[in-house]
């Protein structure tokens, strides 16, 4: 995935850390209004944007003649590998897709409050600066804050992966 070992360790710690009981109580207590703070809004953006990318990739793979009919059951990482193998994405794009997947996983699995200002998330989104999508947005990605950078990259991938009719 082209993350440094130190960054991989930070990400794993973040995904596996347990917050204090008071934070768990706050999370459970705010289920009726989950996007009441910036971290919750960031979690929403990360999960929805990354799932849009995965959905576009799933649809594109389902239309590919050399892809197994079992592709509906594959996880995101396998979809990325197969998409690269059959030429739907380049190896550089596969690296970027894995970064999208990793950010999504941080937000999906961390019980600690995480946001696009969490150091590990910032570091991964900074790696998007040279993402290989042939899209105007890629040239402007570095000047945006991490949340917007992530959304721009995800949007670029969704447009790139849209099935051609």
C-alpha cells in the first residue's frame, strides 16, 4: 500500500485503541444525532466517499467479461487487485485506491474520535498529492484541507470508474 512502517503502526494502533468508557457512552448516546461534531462529520464523509468509490469499482468489475461472477462478494482490497490485473486501473491508481481504503477503514473501525486532522489520516491524505487520475481536480488537490482532498480524490475515482455505456 506504500505506507511507511511507522504510519502502518500508527494506523493499526488507531483502529484498535479503545476509548475511555465516557467516550463510548457519548458515542452510544449520540446515535440519534451522529453528525453533531466535526469528527462525526469527517467519519461520514470518509465512509460515504470511499464506499462510493468501492461501489463504482464493483459495478465496473461486474461488467468486465473476464471477472468472476462472484465479484459481488469480494472485499475492497480484492476488487482493487483484480481491477489492476484486468487493466481497469493502473498500478499507481491501485496504490491510491488502497489509500482510500485505508482511510475508510480508519474511520470505520476506530472507536476513538478520529477526524481528517488526526495525524495518521493527514499523513495518508498528503500522499494523494500526486494521485494519477487524469482529472483537473488532481492538480488542485494539494491546496485543499485533508477532508476536501479525500473527497476530490474519491470523486475523481468515481468518475474514472463509471461504466461506459
